[in-house]
C-alpha cells in the first residue's frame, strides 16, 4: 500500500493503462500474437526448413528472437501512442493535468503501461514460439535487460509521437513508415553477413539492429555486434528520450494551450 | 478574511493571436459564492483554464488561498476542484472508475478513494450508475459525474464552468441546492453561467467580464439595487376588462393577456405601490413573478456603457 501521493498517482495511471489494453484485448493482444504465430509457421516452419542454417542455428531458432523483439517494440510503442493520444483527443488528459502530479510521474505511468503491454505480448509470443523452437537462453540477464530497455525506449518514442499527433493518421504514420521498415531491415529475418559491405554499414545505422542482435545473443549466444556497445546505446537513447519527454511535458506541447 | 482566489493583471494571448484576457484583476473571498458572468467568448473559460493550469497565462499573477500557483503547485492544485464546460472524461470507462481514478491522481489511498467515490456518487444520485460506461449517461448525468469527480479530493475551492448548461429545470434546482449546501459547509464556489437567474439565486458576489476585461465587480445585492427598473408579471383573479389608467408616478401598467398585467416600477418604487394602485382599481392579484431578468437588462446596459465609455 502506497502512502506517498506520487506513488499512488503512479499506481493509478498504471492500473488505468493496464485496464485499457485488457479491456480491448482483441485489438491490443490478439492481433500481434496471431501475426507472429503466422510468421513462425510460414517463415520458420515451411520456408525455414528449406533455408537451412542461419548464423549457425536452424532458421526457426534464428528468427524467433527477432520476432519476439518485434512484438515488444510494436506493442510498447503503440500502447503509449494510442493511449496518450486518445486521452488528448477525448480531453481526459485534463484529469491528469489538473491534479498535483509531477510530470515525471505522469510520464513514468504511461511508460510503465506501454512496457506492461509490450512485455505481456512478448511473453505470450515467447510461449507460442516454444512450440516451434528450443530456446537455449544463453544469458537470462542480458535477455531480460535488453527487452526491458527496448520496451522502455519504444514506449518513450510512442509518447513523443502522441504529444505531436493531431489526428489518428499521425498515430499510425511512424509505426507504418518508420518502425516496421526498421524492424524488417534490423536483421530479424537474416544475418547481415549475407549483405554486401555497403548494406552492412547501412544496417549498422539502424538502432533496432542492435536491439535485435543483443536479444538474440542473450538467447542463442550468437551475435553480429558488440553487446556492451549495444547496451550503452540503449541507455543513451532511454536517457535522451526521457529528457525530451519531460521537456515537452513542461512546455505543455500539445496539451496545454 | 482569507482570499480564496486572487489574480492580478492576468493576460492571455493564445497562439492563434486571439487576446482572450486583457488585464483581469479579481479577488474572491474564502466562503464566497461567486458568479462570473459574461457573453460567449468573453474569456470566462480562459480564466478558469489559467487557474487550473490547463491554459498557460501570458502575464499576471495567480494566488489560491494566498499561495502562488507557480511556487506551490502541489498545495494549490489540491485546494482546487474544477468542473469544466466541455466533457473531458474517457467515454469508454465506467462512472465509478472515472471518479476512483481521479481520486488516485490526487493521491488518495485506495480505501479512502473508494469511500469518497461512493459518498459523492450517492450525493449526486449516480451510485446506481457506477458500473455504467460513461458514454451511456444522459447529458445531465455527465455533468453531475463531473461534479462528483471534482469533489472527490474535497477541495476548498470549487469552480464550475457553466454547470447547468443543458440541464432541465428540476435537476438544475437540485444542483443549486446541492451547491448551496456545500457552500454552507465551507467550500468556496465560483461559477460561470449564462442563466442569469442562476447567479441571482445562488451568488453573493458577482463580476461581469466582457472581451477579456472585468467591467463590473460587486455584490449581487448592490448590483440589483442599482437597477432602477423592476418588471413583474401580476396574475389577476378575474378577467381583466378594466381600465388600467392611474396617476402613480414611477409605475406603468400594461395588460399582457386576459389574466395578467405587466407592472414596471422605477425610481425606487416598490411592488406595494403597484398592488395598492391595482387594489384601488378593483383588481385582486393572486400571484406574481419577476419578469424575465433584471440582471439581463443590467447586463446589457453595462455592456453598452463600457462600449461607449471604454477605449
Ligand atoms: N485554445 C484556444 N485557442 C485559441 N483561441 C481560443 C482558445 N480557447 C479560447 N479561445 C478564444 O479566446 C476567447 C475567449 O474564449 P473563452 O472560451 O474563454 O470564452 P467564454 O467566456 O468561456 O465563452 P463561452 O461563454 O462561450 O464559454 C474567444 O475568442 C475564443 O475564441
Ligand atoms: Mg466558456
């Protein structure tokens, strides 16, 4: 039981966020689980059996970590962007803004909500993947911490998107035109060793590439990159985005006139 | 006497360039029931928005119970409850959840939040609706829910932005009774309204705002006294085919229909003189009421005066 008013407010926001995505679970939880299960069946099982090995593992085992990561990224991001934008749209964000809640608590509440959904979907997808592949879980610490950080970073991204969004199109533009391509090109389906040198270089500019690879390293123990460097980058992103969100909230961008 | 609201030279220019407030200074005393009156677009909601921090002011000072809202954010927000003009709750959530959530935002522990939610939903006649999704409430119920939500943290100051817009007479009266009761119990209340009768019924003090300026700030009594004409509709007992001519100064009588007479009194004349004259004419009055709104007349005359005198 919390007694500090900030902790109570934080808990309240999380409860509200979780209640929201559970209430509309057919829109929030079911579709990603179905889509990614289809990836497992089609790419992993049917096509994968013809591809053979990738990075020293069965193709199925190679793509599972990437697909789990994809679920975490998309769901963390879209939970925060839709929830915060719809609160702006319905003006119920005013309930938060008139209350004595510091900005960092508001932000943390939404971020925790986004992470809750990202991790929930990620967990379900992981369970489903166990029907198709054995995951050795090479390093639980790396695996779990990279998932947490990735989920955090993309929840923050979703928040910034929502602050600037003025209509429902603005909510789907970034996920469709930026996030999805970056995920697909981030080495979910292939090892970048297969690419010509130039495209390997380009791939290395994609932050999602590092997240997917670190996660894969945590599970399989194999990676295209330096894991320490990937973590440093994740932490840096998280700090910068958190700072940017706080700055936007303080200015009242998109929420106070 | 503690001052509940004290604003000084408040200015607001929106990003669009609209100047909504042009140097508003105002004080509302603790325990007061205060009306803020003004036509559409006068700046009432902007003023309230600034008090609740939803609108950022361009210039000026705001104090709530003597505390600066910039330096005492937590305390001043805790002291304030706002019922907005427009609906601003999630349409998909249940009534009880909305009020509970607001309590949580204000830092009330769950048990207390649940007690308060029950208390205020009951007081506002919405307890049976606690599990209903808010979008299924009627317009009047939505307003009452917003009142319950604003009270859940028991603020010392309650501000209502046109709380009875679109609410039927019966419900309006019960809302008035409710507001008078919590005012008697010590809550300072400020409301904006277009129903001038409302201000007259409820409020002790009043300010009139027009085009972002306060053009009148006085007690309701004084304001009403300043009016030099009062109009009443008098209902007569029998059919009226009598002559209404008389020689009483400051009184004019006019037949409205077969049963009623309009009496306009001016120059400090009171209703007794009208009744005396009618009595002499052999007309018995069975009931009477205020004609339309004296405030309305006053309101118009003030606006005219400020237009002629101002700028
Ligand atoms: N968010 C906004 N952006 C730009 N202009 C605004 C905004 N909100 C209000 N205004 C303008 O500011 C002026 C004052 O508006 P306000 O809502 O304060 O009036 P009001 O007295 O509450 O009117 P009403 O009785 O119709 O509710 C109007 O000209 C309005 O168009
Ligand atoms: Mg208004």
